[in-house]
C-alpha cells in the first residue's frame, strides 16, 4: 500500500473475494500540511458537522478498481445526492442518471471529499454529463482474494436510503 492511501473499509463477498476501499490521497479533505487523524479504533476521524453539511449535496464519485499488484482493472463514475451520513455506516448516495433509483454506500471517511469546480463533467464510463456538482470523491478499490469465506456487504442496491 502506498503512503498516499489508507484503508477505509473492507468489503467481502461470500465467495471469498474482498475489496479493500482506499480513500484518496491523505491531502484530500484535509488542510494542507495537516496529517490525517484516526479515531481510537483506527478508523479515519469523523467530523459530524462536516459530514452533515454534505447532506443534500450533489456528488460525483470516481471509483478506480485495481488488482492487489496495482494493475488497473476498471474505472467507474457515479453521481447523485448524499441522503444519509453516519460515523460507522458511511454515506448513502441516491444515484441519478443511468443508475437512477439505486443507492451507493461510501465508507465513513471524509478525506476523499473535495469541493467540485463549477462546470460540466463527462463521465467516461457512461458518457453522461454532470453539470456543476457540489462535491467530488475519488476512491481506489483494491480487489483481494482471501481463503476463508467472509460476510457479504452491499454497496450498490436498489431503493431509497433508509435507516
């Protein structure tokens, strides 16, 4: 793992394939020169006021999938409104565009969130154009294979964000 990333969540399927979700660079979402902080349990620090300020914001999500050895597997972009923020469950995004009606869960890590510059963004994965999003969050997802079965966690699912 490079020094620019930190594990935000580990998602595993029942077949034993695990995805380690890595937040963007340490600088993302942190003041320049300020080191990332972590809570006592090793998770990235949670700023509830900042997280709650994201509710209702339109976000563009960039996902880069890599193999364990760093080889690029694929890239995907999603977009929608942040509907829910929780310090252990993460962020629920009600998706728009081609994934309208679906939700996407992001780990409870504030570091990858940055303000988006005004303008139009063309999604390479779908060709959609997103105009003037409020936020951008880029994630690196590293696929790992494990020998023991693990619990499956849902990240992309139909329906509204409910808790």
